[in-house]
């Protein structure tokens, strides 16, 4: 039963801790780590206490050995269902320990969506080990609609995470990411979701301020037409906070004669099923 499993888990944790604390035993401990994870996955996988024991006294050679074992599928350290709570528990660990965890996380190829979700429960913007490690982790992730949506609607960590990774994605994947942002704007208007529309417009403004004025973002005709067509739904306060977008709207260089809608007119956007599902498919 559950109580028996928990007792077994605690017993193994005590035994593992005892091995670590014995003289000359850390080397032995790291030799049997792979076997422990293979033979007792219900106890070891996703266990933050055992993971902390591993990274608390590890050296570079031992870390490399474990990374090799993880990539060779000889051991599984993380449980996707509990990755959020595990990463949250690491925030109080030493800087080196946290960086070791992220090395192991990258080696195991944990789904990026599960990793991003840890930020939902974090308010402090001073967890720099977390932000630095997550930026490097996300740098190798191909931005899908699901991943981009989770990042854009975080809102709390624009400078620490959102802007740097999105600028990187736009530079590397260019129009693919721009098309995703356009679909979000279209979906927000189609569903008359003013709150999300305002968030998206503020996001575009922040990206524009983060890049050079000669950046390809300023030449994305369809994106600016999309913003122009939805401009009447953007709140006055948000418009005031977005001088770059105001300037782009006044220039009108992306507006065709057939799209000359005034700010007061309601935009006539097609309610494509795909657009609506983009924002409704997942929780923010």
C-alpha cells in the first residue's frame, strides 16, 4: 500500500544518505548510482532528496559519468509529472548544485512544456540560476505554438527570460515564430479576448525595443497588418505604453487600400478554427 511504499522509500533514502556520509564512501556511492536508479525506480526517479545527495558532493568526472548513463538510457532521474515540484525544491540549493541538476535535465531530454510550467508558482525574480539555466535549455528547443504560448503569457519574467529567448527564437526561426504570434493575435480578436490581445501587443512592443531598428521584425508585413486590423480593440492605456507600435501604425506603410480600417471600426477577422484553438487548447 501507499504507507508501505513511503516507508520503503524513506528507508532507501536513509541508506543512501548513510553511504554518502561514511568515510571514503562517496566514490563507491557514485559507482552504484546507476544500479540504484535501475533497480529501484519507484524510490529514486523524481526523488529530490536523492538527487540533492548526488549533486551535493559530485565532481566533474562523476557528473560526466552520470550524464553518459542518462543519455545511454541506463538511468532515469526525473519524473515528468513531478518535475515542477522538484525544480522548485532546488531553488534553495547551492549554485553549483542547481547547475548540475540542469545538466542532468538537459541530458534526459525532459519535455520543455513541463520545465516551463515550474515558473507558474514562482514570483521571485532573483532566482538567476533558474533563469540562466532555463534560457540555455530553451535555446535548443524548437518553438512550437504550445511552447511559445506558455512563454509569452508568463508575464512575470520578461527581462529575465521571455524577451531574451523570444528574440533568439525569432532570429533563428524567423517567420515561423512570427506566424505563431500572428495566429495568437488573430485568435484573441476572433474570441474577443481583450486581455490576451493587450498582453500580445505589449509583448510585441517589448520585442521591438529589444532589437535594432533594422531588425527583420520591422519588415514583417503580415504581422503589422494584423496589429493594425486589431488596433481598435487595444486598450488606450496599453497604446500609451507602446510608442513603437503607435509609430508603426501612424506610418501606415504596411496597410493596403483594402485594409484601411479606422481604429474605431471593428476588425473583420475570419474565425478560423485553428486560430481559436491556439489560445484555448491549453491553460496559460
